[in-house]
């Protein structure tokens, strides 16, 4: 890939409605999902695309496991695919013995497990208002622990580098911040950013939150105390997700959609055109690396 300057962007992939993002720092692969076109896709360093689960829709979250497997959320729970072995399976597909409607975003908990948020895919597919959703933690031993509830549409998740603050986008409402206890439970939920179209998010090395918006052409940047920094303008109609990468962690990738794409999805309007794009941009500050989970998969 060519070297970029801050403010420059390079279009690197396309689809119907691109969403989840994860960067394999060692392999240089950028994994992403297409919630309408379906599938989990890997952008290789040479520009080629490798894909899995082509018929699976509604994957809003993608992240990595230490063995090289790729987790993808969506209908029924969280799947894993190992590109090297070709094996796949379910990381979690039930809570309390009940099948999962769907899972959206994922975030490592810093101890080998993950945080994840449920999503009401049944109502999303009908274009109807969603029922309340919740946040959970899946320990490395596969214990499921509820850590927050009462969300309208849980979306982007981030855990600060010191594991003391947790952030969650409640799409159509705001961005929340939580305090994180030593046992990784969450408390003291409060509004950090009062913005209705919040979608994905990432943290930079200075602890600032970069928030995407499904109606926004720019990236909103917020300090941990809620003070807003200058926004980052992009060539997007709107932006669903962001992840940092590159040798110095100053490259970043954003998944973009048409300006009316998110509202069309919300209202059940069919999307078929291949006019959703992934761009690579360049930041003046490095991003916070996201470590892999450490689950033993068979």
C-alpha cells in the first residue's frame, strides 16, 4: 500500500454495507464484514480478498483470537473461523441455555476473554423498533456474565488501556462511559457524548475516543472527560466502524456507507448496491492496539 499523509485517504475494499473491522498486526490482514452482502472478508497485504461464511448476514463485530482465528458476531451468536486450518465453530451461541437472537460488537477484556453486546436482529430484519439489549462478558473459561442492560441498540465497544474505563455506543441515544472494577464488572454509567448516530469506535494512544456516525461524514474525537477535540473529516457519506493499524499504528481503516444507508437499514428499506467502501487514512497520533482474545478453540 502507498504511503499516505494525514488528510489523505485510499479506497481499499467495497460491499453493500460494510461494518465490523479487525486488524491482524502481524499478518497485515484487515478483516471486515458486510452486514447485508454477507460474509467475513480479509483484505490481504497484496490487495486480494479472502472470504468465509458468505451467506451469513448481520455481522457487526469482528476480532481476533491468539491462534489466528477470526471471531465474527451476528445471527445466533459469535462464530470463529481459522484461516490456516479451515476449521470453524461457535464461540458462544446460547446464554442461560437459550439460543441467542444476535450479537453485535466485541471487545477483548484484557484477561483473555471478551465483552460483547446483544442485538435484536429479529426486529432489525423487520424494520421495527428493537427491544432492549445488554452487555456481557465472556470469560476465557466461557462463563457468561451480564455487566449492563437497558440499552436501546448496543453498538461500538472499547476498553481503556488501563482497564479502568469502558465505553459503549447506544445507537440512536448517545455514547456511554462506565467505570471498570478489578473484577471487570461495570458501574457508574454516564453520558460521554450526546450524539444520536453513534456507531463504531476506537481509542488512540492518548486515550481519546474516535467515534463514527452512520449519518456523519466525520470522525468525532472525545477526551475521557467528554471534551470534544477537532473532528476528522473524511470522504465518506457516513461511517460505521474504525480500527487503527500499520507499522506505527498511525494508519486507520474506516468502513463507510451512503449518507442514508443507516436510516434505510433501520426502516427496513432493501439495500443492494455495492456503494459501501473501506478507506485507509492516516492519523497524526497512533491508535491503541487491540490485543487478541485467548480462547482455546477446537
